[in-house]
C-alpha cells in the first residue's frame, strides 16, 4: 500500500482538504491525523473490520482498548449511559481538549474491539482544528490510538507516522507539529472517585479545581484490574536502553565517563542546563523551568536517539510538578523503571 501525506491548512475548513480522509474512513479504511496531543490513527468506531486495521497497522495487543474521538457532544449519548455529574462538568470545562473520560459503554453500540471487551469506553473531543474539522465533517465517532508502531514513542509530526507506518496505511493528514506533545490525560469516572489512569496535559491540580478530590492510579494498579490496560506494556522506548539518573551535572558527568570507559556511546536527553556535559549526543528538552517545552520535545528526542549509534541513553529526572508528572510517567516507562547506578 502506498502511504500518501496530505498537508492540511490548520485554518481551513475547506471540504476539499478533508474529502479524501472522509471518503477513506467512511469506506472502512484507517487515516492518521493530528490532534493537539499527538497524531492519532483513526477508524470508524462502529466498524469491527475498520478498527481491526488499526491493531494490524500498529502491531497493537488486542486487549488494549482505544479512545473514541467525537466532534460534537451529542454523539456520546449514542454509545455511553449514566454519565456522572462530575464527568459532565469535566466535559464542559476541558472539551474540546486533551482529556479522555472513561464512561460506561452502551452494550453493542460500538465495535467490540474498540473497548477490548471492557464494559467501559474512553472518549474525548480533541481541540486540534484539523481533528475537529475532520470529525465534524464525518459526523461519526472515530476510534484512534496514537499513530505510532506499538511500543514506540507517540508521533508528534507526520514524519514520525510515516516512519512507523509507511506502507501500512493509505493516508496521513499533515497538520504540522502537535502542540502538547504528550497523550491526553485519562480519567476514570466508573469507579468510586474520579481517578487519573494516565497523567497528561490536564493536570490533577486543574481537575481538582473543578471537581474536587481526584485519585491517581499507581503504576502497579493495573495488575489488579484492567484500569488503563495500555499502561502495562513497554512504551515510548528507543532501541537502546534508557536510564534515569539524578538531576546533578556532576553525577551525569561521572556516569558518562564510566560508560565511556566501557567503550560505549552515550546520549543525554535533558534540559539545556546539562549541555556542558561532555557526551556523544545531546538532545535538548529546552529550558529547565519550562516543562511545557520538555513535553513538546520529549518524543522527538527519544526518536532522535534511534537515528544515532548510541548504546546507552541517560535522562536526568525532571520535576513532577504540573505536566512534569506526565513527562516523568512516560520517562519511567521508556526506562522500564531502570536507574543508572554508578
Ligand atoms: O492524546 C491521546 O489520547 C491520543 C490522541 C490520538 O487522541 N491517543 C492515545 O491513545 O494516546 P492510545 O491508544 O495510545 O492510549 C489510550 C490509553 C491506553 O492506555 C488505554 O489502555 C487507555 O487509554 N484506555 C482506553 N480505553 C480504556 C478503557 N475503557 N478503560 C481504561 N483505559 C482505557
Ligand atoms: Mg499510544
């Protein structure tokens, strides 16, 4: 299959720019498109056959459910029920935007493989003009995970999607680099209290301001019940191993020297304050006081490592304040929990 990249003007709602994507989706094909978080790979959420093509193209495990994207709030009534009041408040406040709500699924309303057999469904209304316009023209819910090969960092550019899925999907809508750079916050409204299953751009603090106390699923929680099933798999991982390390220039310099003594090449992914360290490759996460920049640059940096001959990747830990919690969540997964010990 030939993969076409079609550049879409973010400001234009011109039907022609979307016609090919609408056509492909309506006919049961998959299409990659930009959202304000990362690029998604979409298929019509009511078609089992179309949704199966997402799993196939990504190499995604079948037990990992997909997020359903909508272009208007009315659509959720067709596939959810018993929406709690606090969930309504979140939709009012944060949609369109990077917040996914887990709600009770109306049995039989969507293709089975969307929810991987769970009685719940994740839903969000994206804020990106291209995603929103596509969904509005389509007028149907679209199941869409991140448009990366399973296990790799989510794509923040059309070129990342092309790199991972070239030949496996017919079309990529190119709306430029995504804004936030990390996936949406996932919050569960089915349990006792609203619980964050995956931290993201909408932080715990932002949520608590509007709905009161919010729980946080610990990384080990998934062993008990299928909370966010996706979180149990290896994720965001470059080809070479990633190690977290204390955010000290001296500690990082010592670690690099130790690795060099073993004749290995090393990369650092860190804020600019670490660029004085003598290292083989340095990938910047921007100014250390601008966590939004780090979120925006992280996946590109992890992907850049794969274009080098680096053998070990060191990442000094960042603050867990605000969006830092989401950044560190992804880094802990990329590192598989491993720390560099001198
Ligand atoms: O920002 C985003 O959310 C992007 C863009 C494309 O919208 N999408 C995305 O999808 O990150 P994906 O499939 O890569 O991640 C979805 C996460 C997974 O961890 C999955 O297990 C969880 O959401 N999830 C989906 N449905 C769920 C459900 N019913 N219950 C619990 N977790 C669910
Ligand atoms: Mg993903």
